[in-house]
C-alpha cells in the first residue's frame, strides 16, 4: 500500500503530524483512544480499498460500469472515514485550543 498508493502516504503523513500534535497537546487516554480507533479505521479502509481495486483490475481489465461502481464505493468508504476522523479531531481540538 505504501509503495503504490499516494493517498495512503498522505494519510500516514497526516497521522504522524496528528500524533505529534496530540503529544504537544497532552491528550487524555480517552482522546488517544478515539484517535487510535479512527486512525486505524481510516488506514484499514485504505488497505481494503487498495485490495479491492487490485482485485477489480484483475477480474475486469476492461472498463466496465460495475467495476467503476465497486472502486468508487470502496473509495467513498475511505472518504467517509476520513471525514469522520476530521470531525473527531475537531471535537478533541476544540476543547484544547
């Protein structure tokens, strides 16, 4: 995933910055827990999206509407989780800043 997916590298870079920010803000255990859960979810969904895209490309090398729908839906799941991560981070940070 790291080698082939630019979005995964961006997400990991943001994760490293968020960990550093959380350390600077001295997050509580429950805040770290929320942070860990949503971060894990985003990265796991990115991995699943990568796997699904590879599988769809293998099964349907030609352009097909159902293949596009499968890829778009998996990418949408990652986007939903990423938006959720931003909301959770905003909730945590709003009480700190």
